[in-house]
C-alpha cells in the first residue's frame, strides 16, 4: 500500500500517522530515559558500573526496537522517504553501538570474574552471557531494520517532483 494508493479510504490513516509517529518515538525515548536515570551516578571508569549498566540496558532494548519498527512501518506506508533514510542510519548506529557494548561487556565479565569468588564468578558469567545474547539479538534486529529500510527505498515510488514531465506543458505523466 503506497501513499498514492491509499486513496479516499486512506485518509483516516493519513490523519493518524502523526499520532502513530508520536507513540513510536515515545516507545524509543521513555525506556532510554528510564535507563539513563537508573544508572546515576555515572561511573564509566568502574568495571562494576559498566557491567551493571550494560546488563541493565539489555533489558530496556526490546521496547525501543518495537518503536523503530513502528516508525518504519508508518514511514513505508506513507512513503516518507526521509524518515526511512533516517531510520536506516539510526538503526545502523544502534547496531554498531550494541556491538561496542558487547565488546566492553565481555571485557568487564573477564575482569570481574577474575576478582570474584566461586559462586559469584558463575553469576557474573551467567548474567553477562544473558546480556550479551540480548544485545547481539537486538543488534542483529537493528541491522536487519537498516537493510530493510535501504531495500524499501529502492522499490519506493520516486517523489512526485522527480517524475518526468509529460509532453503537455506542466502536466504529469
């Protein structure tokens, strides 16, 4: 379904698309604000803080991913090419950030495990593995969204201004 094929029956969707964008943005921002306020005071030099923060962050990722998917759907239905381009870039950046977080988390697990005792070592490894798995899966989903956005742009109708002019002056083909 394209913006041009929405026709008269698509008018209600055009009216609610901005509200859907708002809900999608809230799905992204609210969990991120919740996370940012949950890890205060910021101590990025501490391996314990980084481990706890990245592990906690992995639990906040699914809702923003859903928000991105919702924005992508609305943008594709409404043929909002700029939004899709922006989502492709942000999704790729999200994927790269999660890959970086996985690397930092793996190093912190190794560091913390070396300084811990028996049962605590197992808990650190288990918690770190669970967080790594979540980060990798969501990172792959963000990568897939970025690729899907690029593919959607290739098959989308060109913007109305890019359509060739008809032989009749000022008319569209």
